[in-house]
C-alpha cells in the first residue's frame, strides 16, 4: 500500500497519475556507465573497457554501486583510472564475413 505523506490536491481524484518510487540513490554525484559496459572475469574482478582518444582499449577494474535506467555507478579500483567523459565499450560487433559470389 502506498500512502502520501501530505494531502494530495482534490483535482487528482479520479485522474491517472504516475507514481515514482525511489529504491536507491547515491549520496551525491556519481560516475556512471551503461550497465552493458560492465563485465566480470573468471577471476571475479568487475571491469569496464575504456577507449582512449587514439582508439586503444584498456581494461579498468571497477566496483559497482547503485543502478537504474540502464546505468550503474562505478568507482575505479585505482583512483583516476576512469573519469567523466571516458568512452567505454558497450558491446562487441560480430566480425563481418565477406566472400565472392560463385
């Protein structure tokens, strides 16, 4: 059951309303990545793959936190290893198969 902590406007009676429930939140700003960017290795480490401006990729170990709307808060295991604006890999495209018609 949901109860309002203060009286609702009388104009709401008989109307459709949207109810938003906040189940978790961060204490302030958080570094977030798409949830599909996070993977776990056989060693149990959770990582994201960061892409440099030159296109090189490196794995960055992270600790995950609160998630929502397709994003998850991350904290790099090594301070400064990941920052706002860093591009991350969110999937792997299959290799294109090319051939000649016979």
